[in-house]
C-alpha cells in the first residue's frame, strides 16, 4: 500500500467516532486472523501436494533401483542410539 493511501485511510478513520474506529479495527483484526489462517493452511496444503508430486515422480526410480532401497531392509531392526547407550554405561562415544 502506498503511503498516500495509508494516510488517506487514517485520516478518514480519525473522522469517525471512537466506537466506530474500534469496530473498524476489530473488523480488520478479524480479517487478518482469517487471512493468516488461510495462508498457513494453504502453505501446509502446498507442501503436502509438492511432496506427493515428488513421491510420484520418484516412484519408478525407487522401484527399479535396489540401491536406493537397500537400507529399507533395516527398517524393522531395533534402533540403538550409541551416544545414549554409551552415556548410560558411564562413557560417551565421540562420533
């Protein structure tokens, strides 16, 4: 918004009684909250859509190239955090 338009809006707002000014400010705050919520939701939706498109695009690569999925064989193996395990025994492994 240009400084001139902002200045004109503020001048018009000053001409209103205080109760009307408060109504305008409350209406603007409500609209801003709705816009922020809409924008935040749209961003999450866009991210999900981008991830879905990327997964579809890479699907054939992962199906056809076993090197890309070699470590998925370990998905069901228990995970041991060596730093935590070492600390529990009284020493810390420096990796």
